[in-house]
């Protein structure tokens, strides 16, 4: 039997260990956590105002505390309604593009708590359409109908005879990973660090031209987006994990890596040729892609069209991408089927399961784009080409018999390093 002095000495020796305690001559080991997370739940973050109208900016400031955020599950929820002249007949209203109410978004900015702009997406509605077209299979596309805001198509999205608005607001839910690459990190399963997520400011600009977002017979005079809310899946980590990450954040910083996009608008006359450059310097450019649309028409005609629908492949008479002295491909592309092959090859990294764009989808259903991959090794993360003043990105394009407008996108890798309450950006 141990003496009191021996028991105290033994208790002192084992008590120095974090996971072992000594009491009455016995040693007790604290069970080790089997998971890094203590709890996981969804949290709602409300916007600064309850209602927004055309050409206004929805603003969210996140308050997630010490929790980590799962970007893959982040969603934007809001109600939509519009005002238009009284129609003698019931009018069916549908969205332009492939992601429902995302057609309302023109620009998305994400700003850290210390004022650093981490991501800016211009032409957000068109980018969302292209990403959905080339990353979501036809079976999963049904899941994204929640972005339309109506469960009973043809009823809830119909303005009744003699009315100027929908009977009930359309309740839209949009996954944020299709709106901004910030919510689609390069490493699958990566969480947004607590020091980065808490205090984050998200600004979403709404279109001033509603005829470019919806299709119908009457030109809407205005619209409202009400009760906007961000829905975030947050994870509370256990104390040992949280402590280790806090120490790493303070000493070296935590990195969060995601794809970002820079857009350049262009317009080409019928049978014209244009060389458009990308005025952006980045260290790791991964893709260049271009979508062409019809020129905008008067409102009365534009509301009848899908403003985000791509022109058919025949509109791209010939093209070639260039970065510095590198050409993609080495010769001009002038065959329709080759255009589809190159596009699918360049954008295949977006899709997890299957080829989302069919032959009919590319040639007749308004999903045609031209694209080139700048990745130097498809099995290595963060591979790509540098773009700067001496090595610019460019597309040389000759169009068909119709004038077109278009947007050239550059995809590049952005790295955010967070040290406690300060974030910095490298591109």
C-alpha cells in the first residue's frame, strides 16, 4: 500500500500529462475523441435589409464564431416576385439560363473582415449557367430545380388573368458553389477556417434589366427579392483540434484554395474576326473559355428570349487560344465536332460523375462554348500557366453570318492565408 507522500508524488507525475490523471493511487486516462467535430448544424445568416429591388446589392456579414463552414453545402434562399402590366391571358414566366433565379445575379464580391477583396465574379449569371451545364449531369439537374422557386411548374410561376404579379412569391434556393468558386475549394471536403468565415462580407448585385433574367410575354416594370438569407453548414471542432488549428493559424496561417474567375466582354460583327486579350496577371491560370450570345434587343423582344443561351457551334467559325507563346490547340479549330471535343476535355474537371453535355445539348440546346485547359498536369493540384504583361491570354475568333456578343472567362487559382483575424490573398 502506498503512503500519502507516495500517492501525492504519483498524482503529480501523471497529472502533468494532459490525457492522464492520478487519484488515490489510481491512474485514469481521458478517452480520446474519435472525431474532430463535436457538432454540426445549419445556421442562417440574414442580410442587412429585408427587401431589395433591381440594381441593388444584397449584403451579408457572417457571424459564425469559432465554427468552421462547409462551402459545399452553403445556400442562398430568398423570395421573388415581379410587377408587370395587366395581361388579358394567364402568363407563364420562366428563368433564363440553367440555374433558375441565379439569372438575377450580375456580380458577387467576397470581402474579408480586414477589408481584403477575396473574390469578385462579374457576369455571374452567365458563369453559373456554364458551370451548371458542364458540371451537373441530367439526373442531378432535377435537384437544382429548387433554384426556380416553384414546385408546381406552370402553376406557381404563372401570373393569373387580370393580375400583375404571382399569386404567391417564388421561394428560390441556390447552391452558392455554382455562383462563386470561393464555395468550391480545390480540395474536396475542405472547410472554410473559422478566422476567415467569421466577419466575412458577401455582396450580391442584382440585375437592372429583368428582361435579361426572365422569359415571358410582358415586360416587367420592377421586381423584388425579399427575406434573403444565407444557409451555412457549420462544424464545431473539439478542443484539441481547435487548439492545434489556432496555434497553426497564429504561427504559419491556414490556407484556403479555390478557383476564381475573371471575365472580359466582347462583341463581333457578322463574319468578323477579333483578338481579345485577358488583362489579368495570375500565377496559375487553369482554363480559358468563351460563350457567345445574340446581341441584346429591345425589351419587348428580349423578354421573349433566353438571354443566357449560347449561340450554336456554327457561330464559332474558327478559333484559337494563346497564352504567351503557347497555342491551344496548335492550329485553328474550324470543325464543329472538334469544338465540342475540346470543350468537354477542358471542362471535364468540373464534373464528378459523367459527361453532362450531350451532343444535342451542345449543338441545339444553347450549351455551346469553346474552351482550352491551361493545366500542365491533370494529376497535380494547382498546376497551370502564369499570365502577366509578357505572357498574356488571348482568343482569336472568327464568327459566322450573325453578329454576336460574348464573355471570355479566365479561371485561375486563388489562395487565401488566414492568420487569426487577418487574411491575405495570392493569385
